[in-house]
């Protein structure tokens, strides 16, 4: 019998709120009446103190005939060691709240005092208010899949930051070149010209147009060859900074090399590590146009075990895409914002997946256009589409069924 169900019949609970940091854990014991029974701190990542905590919790719970329930704020990665320890100790269901929830709750208090023990109490109270989420590490290779996809998205985020920095330097060096190489996508032609330190107005103006044309022809397979004269003309009349040529060209060349290296890392991870695991997971996500392999892998791994959820709305809440309620007087206050509770990674995955699904899936596109015609801001409309996709994907994964366009509206 696990520790969660040992005394469940009496309905009394001991909520153990844990505020994790890199060095310490702030801990509060609350009974079902929200009364503080104990408050203290222990070192994080100390097996001795972890064992003492588990023993003490069981003793206190027994003394008040209560079921011990652990509620941990999912701060960075600092919550994972204690969570893993408690899980393997057999404490059954464990709960988490994310920092967004605790920060929002703190703002509603008159006194803004912040300490580890106050935060731990706040965390435990969120559970007693029914606002915490049952949490479990994904079973089997889904844990590996989740870590791999999170790493993939982390690299993608860095790539995006580097690309923004590249365009920032380009704006200073040769802003007019953006009319030849638009920001819609980072072309291989522009990347190679930057890497070879050729994208500078003075360099292009001094080059033989035929030589430049030959370089561009080989890189772009004639795609940009007809724009060489335009590029030379723009370089002659550029408003780019004449200062800092040496620095800018070397920085841009280095940034492109880093960007391409990270791109190759992600390609390797997708083909050699993520896709092989995803191929072992029964699904028919291929029928949902626009829902990429990476999005599929992230969705499945963030979702975890299907048995943890009873209906699609539970998944929507776990992904934090459910409407937040802020009722006041006659104002219903529902549907304007999402709760942002649960897994932020799953929420970001589905929000990012919304764009390609809108682009490539006619049914999803119609749904999006309908929302926009109703006056929804494009981000609000995309967020709603992300919620719709979450429920659709859950049903497809649960039933191992293909995409049914009739269930979108």
C-alpha cells in the first residue's frame, strides 16, 4: 500500500509544501484547516535530510490521522531530486504548482513579504484550494523523449536569438540587403555570403559583378542571380555604418557558423534520437497536416501516461490552456486569459504547432479565420487553436485514430 492511499478514507490530509532552491528547500506542514504544524528548511540534494524528511512526515501524518501529500513548486530543475526521491520512496501521487501560480497568488496578498517558508505555505495552500497538479515523470522511454524534445526546443530558442542578432548587425552594416534577402527565412545564400565576409557595401562595390554573380549562382542555384545588379546598386547607395567593418564582418561570420552548427545538432537529434523513439509510440498523427514529428514527440512526452487523465478538458488544464476565471459582479471574466498552469513546455509546443497547422490544414485554417473575423487578436486566436489542437491530439492519441475534421467545429 502506498503512502497516498494509506489513510485516504478519513479525508484528513497533511499538505507538505516545498519551495525548492539550488541549495535549500523551504518546507511547511499544513493540515486540512490550513493551520501550520511545522516549518523549517533543509539542504537540497542531501540524501540524509531527504530520508529524515520522509520519516518525519509519516510520523506527523500518523499523529493526526492524515494522508501526507507533497506539493512542490516546479522551480527550474531544483525540484527534481526531491520529487524523484519521494516518488521512489512510494509516496504515490505527488503534486506541483508552477512559479506563475505562486507569483499570481502572492500578488493577491496585502503583505508582499517573501521568504522561503511563506512561499512553502503558499504552495501548500494552492494544493488545499485544488489548484495543484498531479505530477509524474513520464514512464519508460517517454522520459527520454521529453528530455530530448526539451533540449531540441532549447537549441531552437538559441538559434532564434542568434538569428535576431544576425539581423541586428545586418541592419547596421547593410540594411538595404534585407530587400534582397528578406527575413521571412534565413537563406543559404545569405548565410554563405556572411560566412565569407562578403556582405558589406564597400566589399560588394569593389568586387567584379561577374565574379559576385558567379559566387551567388553556385550558392543559390540561380535563385538570386538576377538580383546581383540590385544588390550592387544598393551597396553603392547604402546607409550602412562605414565604421566597424572589421568587427561586424567577423562577428557575422562567427554567428552564422554557430547558427549552422546548432542547426546540425537539432537535425541530428531529430533523426537519430527523437524519431526512433517516436516510431515506437502507436499513433496516427501523420493524418494531422502541419503537426510535425517534433511537435508530436513533445506532445506525447509532456502528456505522459494516458491513464492520468479522464477527459480532454483535464489535458487542457494540465497544459495550462484552459480559460482562467476572474468573475466580479456581473462580469463573468472567463475566456479572456488562459490559466498557464501545468506544463509550460506542452503549452509552448501546442502554441508553436498552431501556426503550421493553420497554414497546412484547411479545417484548422477556417477555424482560425472565423476567430479572426469575430475580432480576436491573432495571438488570442492562435491560443484558442492551440487549445483545440490539444484536445484533438489527446483524442487521436487515446483512440489511436486519424484526424477527424468534423470534430474541429
